[in-house]
C-alpha cells in the first residue's frame, strides 16, 4: 500500500495550513502519529500492510492530549514487537531521547540503535504529572 505522491503533497499542504504544530516542525518527512490512531504521511510497508515504514533518524510527531501540561514529564517508548520472521534485537524497548514538545505534540527522532532496523515497534507516550501517569498509544511503525 503506497500513497500516491500527489495525494501526499496535497494532504501535507492541507495539514500544514491547518496545523501550526505540523508546519512548525520544519521537517518534510516527519510522520505524524495520533494517540490510538496512526495517521500516515509516509509510504507504507512493501508487503502491502498498514504499518508505516520509517527510517532510523526520521522525525515522528505524536499527538497526545496530555503532553501540553507545563509540569509534565514526557517519555516516548518504542517497544519491539515479536512479529513472525523478525529476530530479537536483544532488547525489548528503546527510549526516544531526542524530543521537543510543541502545541500538544511530542516530536522525536527514531533512534539510530544497532539492530533496530527491520523491526516493528509499538510507540507509546508516557506522561507523568501531579495527577498521575497517562499513556497515549500511537500505534506501530516498521523501522527500515
């Protein structure tokens, strides 16, 4: 399943006009993920699946309503899934540390971790504040 280039450009233009957070990111290849739903602005995987492909170092933006709190401690965790045919990289999860929070979105880069390529990860945002811990599930991506 691949998005047509024209549809991608048109949708990105509409998104850029409608969403200051996406326009402010400054990265044309940023994949935007919404909590509990994946919105794809990148080509999908070569097998026709609905899991978007991302590369190590590629920016991701995750919309999560809890990240806007000024005193919140925000962490983005990429948990390696056990999909058939994928070998274990030797760890269960990776913390995305290169992050910036803007207008209800946390912007991160996919970590360039050895062994992460060719694996599918679940992306979760954890927000800890005075009210407790909140989790936003942003779905899965495949690291290529």
